[in-house]
């Protein structure tokens, strides 16, 4: 993966996030947290990564199998229990098309195999250097 760069506005929480390929997204905190709600919150970005990765992974698989699926919709809920130090993502996937129960079961397995799902369900190390 290419490096992601981020910079924050002076005295505000609005953050510009840029990929090496010049794609830009904006993150911010909601107003009740002192932000201006100008973009996704960091937790929304995290949930968005899981949603988009799942959708893309499912669509690739469905296309390869040439199944008749016209639409895939995903809703992600994220909760953080600080007391228990547990994070919970609830992912609801709606598949619209002509698929059988065995295909639905396979799609659930494929959803759990998307790269972001694997990252979030395995050990993560973060190395930080202040420069």
C-alpha cells in the first residue's frame, strides 16, 4: 500500500487525508465533539473501510461466478465499550438478486474474507515515530 498523508487545519479538527495517487478525503469531528462536521469522523472512516472492502470483495466474487445480483447494500454499526476494552462492528449485508441459500452462505464466508475484515480481526501492531 502507498503511504497516506494527513494534515490538520490550525486550531480546528478538519483533517485532509491524501493518498499517493492524489485522492483526497476530509475527516472532522462532529459539532458535539468540537468539530464542524465537515467530513467523516475517524470512527466513520474505520467503519467505511470495512463496508467498502466488503462490498468490493463481494462484487468481485459475484462477477467471477456470474451470479445474477443487481445490488449489494451494507450497513455498519460501530460501538466501543471502553470499560471492557471491546470494539464491536455489526455488519448487515443485503444482496438483491437471484441467489439460492447456499450462495448466500458462501457470500457470508466471502464477506468475512475481505482484507479489512481480516486486518480488524487479527493482531494489529502500530509503530509510531515522532519526527
